[in-house]
């Protein structure tokens, strides 16, 4: 990791120096953030670090720490390490990053101030509640636009972390599949997942979606039922892992065996692979989203669910009933990473295609971007009811819809790197292949 991390740090330093100069600032200060407490309670919520902080350092459980970036200086890390007997404090600073920064260890949050107050205009990135007397986050929009725009393109170090995050999640997906085929409950499938990747719920990059049967039709199904259903027909599991603050985001749909649902799964698998292959430098990501709608229409027609041509389905908006979300998003320090709608680094927005309100990424792909490709096809009662009230309802095989509804739906999601030339790197499929 040595060379790639130091290269990463140098690149962030160079980018920050340019951004500071462009925006008229002399230094950049970044707060890691503070723990937040439940109302009228002494229980903290899970700590979520400022992503700008963990961009520079592999430190994710470090509230009250700070970074000071100045042109021509090493980054200064103000490292909070309290003397605490209620909780485990951060361990002594260790790792290669310590050799590449100026390190100051503090025992009280307020001590940070003395190490952050440097002359000149400061850009201070952080949440309002991270403020110290005289160090108040101002989050300059022009500077944030530059940093957010650039963050989409990963350094070699970041790609290493993201490969590792996929490799960490894949054995857990296989354990979840085995638990499903053995008839386990959602809760036990979830436990099998955690055990296999060595995470607890605290470590996950997002709440696992572990959905049996009809629950697969709830896009962000948030429960894990302790009771196994009488019959486990399908599992849709959307679950990732984290390495040094970088996420993976992977969905697999498994079937216990049904001719029609398996035919749907096979077609979705083929469509997903074809969509992954569209991740190329210069491609407008919106076109991949629109291409997904055409593929979903083709599958609905092929399987006889909707007896309308692709063109007719698209003209009547039928596919949005079955595929209501976006084809994917940027991923990295955050599962849904920032900057998905930026046309440039000065804040110009790139609009969503009309009629596609849930698409989270509208940029043109460039080398080093990491995106998800996650087509889905679901049987969502509330959307099907709306479809029933349209003229297209006459072309729908409602008996087939009723049959497939018992499986919830299909989503297949990979994390994919856009490369300068040729085919993309599929972090997820590579990790599955390495397990085979
Ligand atoms: N896991 C949430 C998503 O796929 O976007
Ligand atoms: Mn996703
Ligand atoms: Mn996902």
C-alpha cells in the first residue's frame, strides 16, 4: 500500500492547493465530526465521519480529530485520543499515514483550536456541531464543488480499497445464499452474512437489505424477520462491506427454483452484464439508465408479462412500474457518493432525464470513476395498482404478475470501474470469480 497511499496523499494535496488558490483561501481545515446523541438520552448514534476527513486518512472511528492542509506543508493531523475509561479511545496513531503527516495528539476537543488557527482565509469543512470557538465550519460552496467533482475519479489507492471492500463482501453473499437455500430466516441470513465478512452492524456501509419472497419488492426493505417463512422462494440481498472507509454495494437475487422466475433471473443477469459493458469513458451515464428501460421492456415482452412492443411500453411509461429506481450511482467514501449531478467543477448541474426522478448520476463517465450498475425488475403492489388504472393494463398478463409477485423481484448490482480504454473493471464479478 505504501506507494499508492503516498501517491494518493500527494494527489489530494495538489488538488487541494489548486482548489484553495482558485477560491481565494490560504488553508483548508477539515473536521472529522462529533458523536451525536439521541434526544434526552446518553446513547450516541453510530459515528459517521466527515467523508472529506477519511478521504485523506484511513481513520473512521475518530471523532473530534482535525486536518489542516496548507500549500507547501505536510498535512497536519490533530488526533484526538482522550483518556477514557467508559469507552475504548482511538489507539495510538499507527500506520504508514503517520510518516507522511505532521501529527499532533490531543486529549481534549478544545485543544485542537491552537493547532488549527493559522493566518489567512480558512476554508473549514465540517458539520456545524463540530465547531470550536474560533473554528466554525464555513463549507465554501465553490471549494466543495471542486472537491466533490474530483472525488468521483479514484486514485490507485482508492481502487485498492474498493477491490478489497468487494472481496470482503463476496464470501458473505455466498454464506447468505447458503443460509437462504437451507431455509433460514432473514435474521439468520443477516447473521450468516455478518459472520462471514467479520463485520458487525456498526461496520456495514449501509443497512443490509435481506428480503425473502414478497419483501424483495420493497426497494429498501429495512427489517430482518426472525421467523422463517413457510416457503423460501427467493432472496434479494443488497449488502456491502467497508475497508478503510471505502464501501462496496452488491445485490444478488437467488431462487429456490421456479421455471418462470428463473427465466426472469437469467434474462436480468444477461441484461445486467450488457449494461456493465456500457460503462466506458465518454458515455453519458443517463444513456445507460435509458438503455435499461429498453431492456426491461424487452424482458417483460419476452416473458409475456406485458404484450406490448418495447417502443409501446416506453411510450406509455410501463417500464417505470417494474423498474422505478435509477440504474446506479457513484460509490466510494459514501455508498451514494456526492457529485452525481455535476456537469463541471463549478456547480453547473446536469439534469435528470424527464420522467426519471430517482436517477442519482447524470455525468459523463471518465476513467477512474466507480459506479454501480443495478438493474431491477419488481412486482410492487402500489405501482401495479396504478398501472391497472391505465390503458396499458389490458396488455398485462395479470395471472403471470400474480405468480411472479410471490418472488418479490430481482435486482443484480455490481460495482464497476470506468477505464481509459476498453472494457470496464467489474470489482464485484472479479471478487466472485476469486472465490470460485
Ligand atoms: N444499497 C443501496 C443501493 O443499492 O443503492
Ligand atoms: Mn447501489
Ligand atoms: Mn445496493
